[in-house]
C-alpha cells in the first residue's frame, strides 16, 4: 500500500443513504449510479454495499462497467445508461443486462431481431442535445414497440440540463416535454415500470410524483447540495521529504515560486497523475494537523510541495489531508478551481489505493 490513500467511509455512506430514504425516496424506486468506478469510490465495493438496499438497478455508463459488476457476481439488475454499439446490445441481451435506446437507428436494428425478449429503457432528449430520441421520433418509435412483441419497454427517462438551479424555467420546460412523451408511450405500451428524470440535484430541487424512480449519484457519495450529507471519500497522503529554503530559492518546474524568506517545505507523493489538479499550483491548500499548508510551485505528475514553515513537529511520515469531511471537502477544492466535485473525485487515479473503512 502506497503513501496516498483514498479512505471510503462506510459510516458516511450509510448516513447518506438513510437520509435519501427518509427524506426523498418515499414511494420511489431507486437506480443507484455507480458509473465511473462509483465516481471514484470503487464500483465493486459500493455495489456490494447497495446489494441489500432494495434498489431497482445499478446504473452504469457502458457495457464494460456492467461486465465488471457481473464478473464480481453482483446480484442487482444493471442498467447501461450511455453508449452501446449494436454488437454490445446483443451481448447485453444475452447476459440479461438492460440498456438504453437513445438513437432511432438502434430501434431499426432491434426490430429485425425475432424470438428474443428485449428489455430496455428509452431516453428522451428534452433539451440537453446529447443522447435520446427527439420529440418528432416518438410516434414512430411507439408504433414499432407496440407492434413487435419482442420489445419490452421497462423504463423511460430524460436528463436535466440545470437541475442544480432551483426554479429553472428550462427545467420546467424539460419536465413538460418529458411528461408529454411518457403519456404518449403509455397509450400503447403497458410494460413501463420506471419513469425517471432526477439525478441528485433533481431529487432535491424538482421532486415530482409523476416520476416514480430517482437516480442518486453524488447524493450517495455526500457531494450534493443537501446540507446534511457527509462526504464519503477522504484523500490522504504522507510527507516523504522536508526541505529548508533560503530567500531566493525556487520550487518546482518553471520556478513559479520563489521563496521571499527562510521557510520549510514538505514534499508529498501525490501529483496530477494521481488526481490532484495541476490548477491548484501556487493556489490550493493541503492540511497538516488541521492547519492549512499552501501548495508552493507547480503540482508535478507525481509530487507536490507545500509550505510547512509554521507546522510544529512535522516529520517524514506525517499525515497530510487533501480533502475529507472536516478540513476541506472535494466540493471546496472544486469551487476553488471553478469545476465540479465530480471532476475531483472521478479524477482520483488507480495509483491511489482505495481503503473501505
């Protein structure tokens, strides 16, 4: 085990999931999103945690992620919500993995298949302009589905463009378009069990009884806007070198930091290849013993230097916190560099050990 470890706190995971059930999931089915290695938290371990939580599906982005869960004997149903080729569709059908139809060409391909039940969800584009059938394709799609008994449409969904904004007129427009689409399909199709639109922000800001299913992702991992959530991941490393600098000494590539006085810096074995954003160079902070330590010089691929001049009793092996639920969170770092918390936690690379505690 290396010096840099991402601790995944099961206690916080449990608290967040309980909050979801108690406050937001009454009479709702749950598709728990574990794509992108469960947002960097470890898809297998998180899926194992969710196994007995009465979820309807584990949501993944592609077939490879679905196969990883299958390989590890996940008993939960899996829904592929992103890109899938026709060849992969056939593999998914064979393995009883449900997938998303998001382009009309997929319907034409599947309409040629005979004597095989095809369980799927369909995605409707209501304004994101990414994946999903457009409004003018819905009538023909419904006609094909209702005339081919191999098609078993299990769910229908869309995705909000700005669910994090309360009272968004655009989101309300998306909801209206989606409701009309659902009503149209339900005229001729009786197999629809899951109607969903809300990701974590949508769950908080756009509760609607019309949707019988929710898709929590960041919420589970404690990174959504609900104030009572606890971040599940803490990222830690250790000091591997301490250096004394004199006035005029420079640090790291490009000599972007020049010491203005005598100072002490610590080197930690965590860089942008591990997931520490390079944009934190000369800007961000790490924490030692609860104290802020400014990053000095450029964040390197494997190493980062911090100012520890005022930290007492620091030595090789001292613990350094990048983010946790006490000092600074992944969301705090994201705000500092004008990105989103997904970017931070999903960016923690495989070089960093995940330890579930």
